[in-house]
């Protein structure tokens, strides 16, 4: 199994509070991704990173920011959580570009509930 | 933009039945196509892939053929098991660093 650790695995918070989810990898893979999974929507890309300090937006990036100061860590921050951000968040990593048939390896997910 | 459409579930079958989960895509150029599987309480994992037209991906008894003429990548298995119960995602990647997923199809196999 790929070495991907997400923390926290479960979190309940209140509307308006900041939340940071952490993804830590031990594979030294260049690419890291944050997805959210919601019923009826499948997986949607929030942000991704193609190297240290190199990040880009996905299809549902509003209300989220990311940072990658080290190869192994990719942080997802909700500056002011809203109920619409209640979801299961997955981190994924890839050794090569997806266009080059790279394979995504997923973490176990972080379930966030915003009350 | 690029997109993936897969049949809605849930799909419920009896053990040893034949399975087909339909997937079609819209993309420019020549995308790579994937099927991922998510078992309960876990993250997704790659099941199989195909990188060019007419390629057949296969793994664990599952197969899918990249059909460019019909822009399809249907997932098939001849005899399903209870352990195949999961959510299956069709996906594509095309010329960049991202992968686009379908909405997923939940499969229930009854003993």
C-alpha cells in the first residue's frame, strides 16, 4: 500500500471556523491532489500540486486554499467552513503526470462535518 | 470540456451473474481511460486502465476495452462475487495533470 496518511480522519466543526486537513506521503511522489466526495457528484478535484510550492485549482476550489512547503505534505485549508463543505475529503498522490498514464494512490479519507 | 458519464446505480446482482457497467466519455484527442474501485470505508484504487484505442485493460476478472468509435469504456465481468460489492468509477486523463471521474456506480452482489 502507498504510504499516504490523512489527518484528522474525522472532524466536526462549526460554521465559520477554520479547518486544516493534512496529507502526508512517504513515497516521494511529485503530484498530490485533494478531492471531495459527495453523493450524486462522485469525486471532484479541489486543488492539486505538481511540486513544492506549485499548486493549481481544480473544478471546485472556491472556499479552499492549499499549501505545499515540503514534498511529503499537502495541506488543505477551509478558511471559514460552511455547511456545504461537509464532505469526505480524499488525498491522492501520483508519481507521474496523469496524461502519461500515471496511477493515483488514495488515502483513506477525512470525514468533515460542518454544523 | 472533458467529461465522463457512467450508468447510475445501484446495480444489484446475484452471485455468479454477468456484470456490465456502462461508461462513455467526451474528450478531445486521445485520453487514457481508467476504472477505479472503492470498497466500503476505503479510498479508491486503480482496477484497470487502457491508454489507446482498442486496448483492453484487465484485472481480477474484470475487463474493459477502449472503443474510440463509440467513445466507450464499459466494465465487464463474467461471474461476480459478493466481494465485488463496491463503488466503481470510470475516469479519464487527457494532456494534463488531472484525472476526471464519473459519478460512480454502486454495485451490490447478493449471495
